[in-house]
């Protein structure tokens, strides 16, 4: 019969199993609750981060991104880590910390690839390539764009393929590979044309035209800008700002080719398109400045002054001081052409801005203009005063230039001296190496001679013994033969 012990053990085992199961369920519940809370905190931080980015408060946005990164890292969320590193890279890039930005983007790519976010990783590669382009590291930039292209081809994303190819084209152009660049651009254009994505096609055409303009291929640049303009105008929801930018570029190139009327018409058309939506301040200022110069060249000073004054009136808080000083100088020139004393005020204002911002070339221009104005008006004392200031500035610049050249010469001589010292050290090392090689060869040869002499002596002694043994053997053979002959004869 059964004993009592197993009957008691069975309920104990059941109790243990139930207890372990309950503990596991509680742990699972706690873990789920922790995950849920972490997700809630992460999402709330994301909302706050988006708000701070929208307000361009990058210091607060960076702190929030770092908090999100800590949560994502603790939870092992690769997708969220990819996002955090990408945003941190963007913020560091804006703040000018390029090394940190590049490292963050590298980490973003790593985590996005782990999370199977291939296309987002491709976008990270494109951003990295653009950063390298800014640094004029065109070969590394080309490599990053190539990686983006490989992912885009694998994922069959034609849009990203086109963008990657266009960026590869830009990098190849500045890396001195124009044929390869042209092939990449035309491949990108073919893809966007097949896709029917006219906005992307316009972007690539414009980019290619920008490259041609930077290479002083003005006629070819105008051809592609016109293609981009025609295509942009055919889009139903067209981008008027994009049209204004293209027209501005066409105007600049036409002015460069001395086609003044064409340039003027392009600029006026661009202003018209800017009025259709929120105007871009920088484009507006550039257009009025260009129109002001054209009007001044045509001796229409009133119209020119109107355009220049509009340049100054358009959101002066955002314009840079060099541009403001240049416009004031142009206004001064216009008033001086009409012998209007107001010219002095514009020149003085421009001179003050140039002096405050260390714009030496504008200081020279203003001094000469003021000297010319006072000379024409007969105030030779003031004219001499500005001429003297011009000469003092020139002498100061010349002294700085001489000092700089002297420093450059000293630096050059120091570099040459350092190179000479390095060469002397290298020569000494070469001589020591040669001496060591010579000594080694001499030792090897000496050993070879000693071994040869030893072998010769050894073999010579052996040969003498061998000859002696042969002689003894010959004698013995002769003796035996003689004995044999005697025995036979008996």
C-alpha cells in the first residue's frame, strides 16, 4: 500500500507551481506596466520636443532629445534611438558642432538599420553626404550618397534614388569628375520624368543649373533654368517662391551676359510671383538691389533710389550689416550723381557700418566717394581730410599685409627648416641602416669565408687520409697477388 508521504507532497507541489505562476504573472504585469509608462513618458517628451523645435528653441529641444534617448536606450528601442540620434545630429549641425553631428548621424544609421528602417537610414546617409559637401569633402560625400542609392535601389524607392543620384552628381562635379556627374544628373532626371514627379524634376533641373552657373557655364545654366521654370509653371499647385528663385537666377545670369533688359524683366516677374504668397525677405532684397543697380546704370536715379530704399525697409532686423552698408553706399552714389548733399549722409552711415564690421573694401569706397564729393563742391579741406584717411587706411592695410606676408614667410621658412630637419633625420636613419646592412653583409661574408676555409682544410685532411688508405690498400693488393703467384708456381 501507499505511504502517507507522497499524498502530502502532491498538494505541496501544486501549491509551489501555483505560487511560481502567480509570481511570473505579477512580474509580467509589472514589466508591462513599466513598458507602458516608459512609452507614455517618451510620447509626452516627443510632443514637447516637436513644440520646442517649432519655436527654434534648440537648447531645450536638445535636452528633451537626450531624455528621450535615455528612455529608448534603457528599453532597447532601436527605432526610437534612430530618431533621437538623428534629431541630435540635426541640432548639433545647426549649432556648428560638426564632429558631434556626424557621430550622431552614424549612430542613427546603425539603429535604423537594426530596426529595419532602411529608407530612414538612406535619408541619414543623404544628410551626412550634404554635411561633407559643406565641408568640401566631396569624395566622402559621394560615398555617403552612394550608400543611400544602394538602399533606395534595394527598397525600390525611385524618389530617393533620384535624390541620391542628383546629390552624387553635385559631389562628383566638385570632386573634378564632370562626366560622371552629368551621367548621374541625367539618370536622376530620367527617373523623375518616368515617375511623373514634376516638383522633384524641377528641383533636380535647378540644382544642375546651379552647378553649371558655378562653373561659369552661363548659357547652359540658363537653358536648364528655363526648363525648370517651364515645368514649374505647368504644375497646378505650383510653388511661387521656387519660380521667383529661378527668375532671380535667370536675371543674375542675364545681367552677367550684359543682357540688361532680359535681366530687368526676370527680376520684375520674380517680384510679381513673390507678391502671390508670403514673400521671402532675402529674395525680395536681392531683387530690389539688382533692379536698383540696373536703374542706376540707365541713369534713372529716382527709380534706383526707390529700389534701394525698399531694400533697407524690408525687415531691417534680418538683413546683414554688409548688405545694408553696400545699399547705403549705392544710395550715396546716386545722390552724388545728382550733386545732392544728402549723399554725404548715406556715405557717412555706410562708412560707420563698414568700420564697425571691419569691411575694409567698403571703407575705401566711402573715403574715395566722400573725397570726390567734397572736391566737386569745392570744399578741399574736407576732401583732403578724407583723402588722408584713405591713405592712412591704405598704409595700415599695407602694413598689415606686409606683417602678414612676413609672418607667412617666417612660417614658410619654419616649415622648410622643419622639413630639412626631418630630411636630415631621415638621411641619418638611412645612413645608419646602410651601415648596419654593410656590417651584416661583411659579417655574413666573413662567416662564409671562415666556413669555406674550414671545409677546405677539413676536406684536404680527409683527402690525404683517403690517398694514404688507397696507397696502403694498393700495397696490400699487390702483396696478396704476389703471394698468390708464389703459391700457384709451387
